[in-house]
């Protein structure tokens, strides 16, 4: 099967140990954690394992997301060239 990107939403009352077990399940399947933001985990793993991830304790929702055909803007951090004050 092919690797796909999934958005995984964890439950509001999730414990630290449950989050760790979600990570262990994904990594144990040969997947990758792409990003974590608040109660959302973006991960890539084989689509055949999606039901297993959905049934993991602490997972509220797990669904595939598709970035194909969309341009993702490049984020560039610009630093001011102003001289910093002496301390």
C-alpha cells in the first residue's frame, strides 16, 4: 500500500501516556510524525493501518489529507537589519 498523510485529532481529556502510545503506534507501523500542533498530529503511514490508528486510545478522529495539486506557500522569516542596542 502507499504512504498517505493523515490528520489525527486527539481527545480533549487525553493523558500524556495516551499521546505517547499514539506516537508509538505510528512509529511502530513505520510511519513518520510530520508535525504536532496543539491537539492535532500530522503523520504519514501506510493507508492499510488507518483503522488501527483510529482505534488507538486517545484518538478522536483520524482522516487522510491531500496536498497534491495545491501550492503550499513558502514561509520566510525576515530579520530586521536594525542595530541592536548595547546592554
